[in-house]
């Protein structure tokens, strides 16, 4: 019950009786309606004229299969039934088809703002995920932990060229991953020639911003990473540049997996929305926040670099047109995938 009827949605004025408090004071119940708190709605809240505080019954909440817990000056309420199937799949699509264990981890740990602390359940396989995330068998992971501190080791990879240019005529994706925190930076480029200048600019910016020196950089042997411009810069600032054996992407598995994850998420979103391929950059930019926050294998804190949890208040899903099936002849070539539709 509340003493402020302006907080009620579509207030219905109706005398419903009286309420007696512990000091034997009696007040009239003059109406009721729903009470909105953020994205949570409490139904049938009484308006008691003259009441100076908002009151709620813990017993009624518990009778409605809700769990109530108090901690210092805060009250937590959790739905024991978890999220509905519809809401679970809505958040699955809204978080760029993130797996349900990761969604529950985000909600439970409060790593993003705007997602309810419910239990999200998977009741069937997602056909779009099966199509968009198909890949080869992974290699055996390394046993040793080489993490030292943030920015101690950066993994870099350049994906592309994409078959279709983005809206801004970009064809390449530069992915940079911090080995310690697994924090990821992504830059879309028009050509490989832009990579050296951007890498130097990025390294200067991130070292000043975080007040930490980059010690090692690991890349493949592509000319975008192995050239005189970067070699002179690394020698000048004392960065050790480590390159891989030719045709051995497994040696740079951290950034390779991150690149695959981002491409798979973008491809899955394009398939689900039946969107044109030139929107791949916009689709890839969408999953950056949840994917970065989800990967907590690198360090005790998945927000080591970015101290503030991202907000999902502007994260939306898109309407599904019709169900999809994967054709028998599909090549695993970045975003180049054809989709047959069931009529």
C-alpha cells in the first residue's frame, strides 16, 4: 500500500474498507492499481490516504512464489519460477543469441544493467544458432596460465576481406584482445594499409588511458602486422612482437576464438532478421558488449579494463520473418552463407 496515488498506473478510486496499524490508528483504503518500479510492476496496490511510507506484505509476496531477502537497507525480490519461455528466448535473441549459461551468469552477477535477475531456461535447440555458429572441431587448449596483468599481452587478428562491404565501405575487421581480462576492441577498416597507423594510435591511447605499459603483442605473419612501420615503433617503445608459425591459427587461439564468436553472432543475427549482408558491421557491433562481459575465463573480474557494467536499456531484438533450415551445401566463409526458407 502507498500514500501517493500519483505512483499508481491508471488509478481506480474506490472505497475498499479500512486498515488498522500497530498504533491502533485506522485509515481508509480509497482505491488501488498497479505500482511501477523500474521495469517491475506490482499489481493491485492499495492507496491509503495519509500514509507516509510505502508498505508491502512479505507473506503475500512469498505466497506468490516470490523469494524476499533483506540486506542492510535493500530488499531483494526474486521470482522462483524463473523467466517465462517467451522471455527467455527474447533475451537470447536480444543478447545476439548468447548461450543460456552465459545469460544466467550475466543476470546473476549483475554484469550488465537492465536485465532481470531471473533464471533463464532453454527448452529447445535454436535452429538459427545451429546454422550461424557451425564450425570445425576446436584444438586442445593450453594447460598453462600465462596471464600476468592487464595489457601485459595483447592478441591481434585481422579478418577479411568480407565479400560485401559494410554501409561505410569497410571490408576488414581488426580484433584486439587483452590476454588478462579478455576485454576486446574492434575496429572496422577499409583496407589492410590502415592497420599499422591505427595500431600505433591505439597503443598510445590505451597505455595513457589505463596507465599501464603494453609488454607483448602476438599476431600472425600478415604484412599488416609485420612491416617496417610497426617494427620501428615496437623497438622505440620496447614492445616484444611475437609472430606465429605459418598456417597455425591455433597458436593465437585467444583472438581467433574471439573473432569467430563475433562473426558467428553477427551472422546469426543477420540470418534471424533476414537482413542484407551489407549490415554485417552494425550486427557485429551489437554483440560486443555481452560477449566481452560474458568471457570471464581470463581473470577474476570480467570488468578489469572497463569498470562500469554496460547497460542493455537500448538493446532490442528484431522480428523473425519465418523459420530457417541450413542447406546441405554451405561453406564456412565468414558471413557468406545462403539460407533456404520454409514456406
